[in-house]
C-alpha cells in the first residue's frame, strides 16, 4: 500500500524533511520513540529521495546533487557520536551481525544515508562504548 501526498513546492518538502532532522537530532529527549523507529526512518528516507528526485526531474541537477551529498552522514561527522551512542543502547549490539548492525545504524541516522566507510567508523565508536564481549 502506498499513500500519496501532494505538496505545493519542493520548499515544503525540504522544510518537512529538515523538521524531521530536527526531531531526530535536536529534540531527542522529546522524540525518544521516533529515534529508533524503522517506520519513521523509512518515511524520512522517502522524503529525502522524493526531494532529490523532484529537483533532478525539474532540471535542477546541480541542486539535486548538492542535496544528495548533504544527506550523507559522512558530511556530518559531528553526528557520528550521536548515532554511535544511540546504537550502543541496542540491548543485543554484540550479538548482531554486520548487516543487522548496519540496518540499526541506518535507522538511527535516517534521513542521512550511511556509506560503508562511515558505518565502519561508527561501528568502532559503538564497540568502544559497549566494551569487550564478556
């Protein structure tokens, strides 16, 4: 099932997406349930992809590329520790396989995309936080 919404402009889409970022990274105390929600993460990813695609299809390829680059967590190293701290709160972090760890980090980082190199850096930070397996 898909639900369609219509916004008047890409500015509205970008504003909604940026509001999602604020809820996720700036208002964490009030949004604890949303931070680790795969549903919320997926919704933010749809907004991000919709914005980038709309810019691309409207002939703003350069702006589209800049937006796609801005939504990469590699561009926001100040958020790596935030994501790592939240990832470390997973009760089974040590038992998770790499794909499950990546999925969890992607959920926590959304709407930012996570590349393999940045994931490896965040994973090392999490491992330092949770300590050795006993």
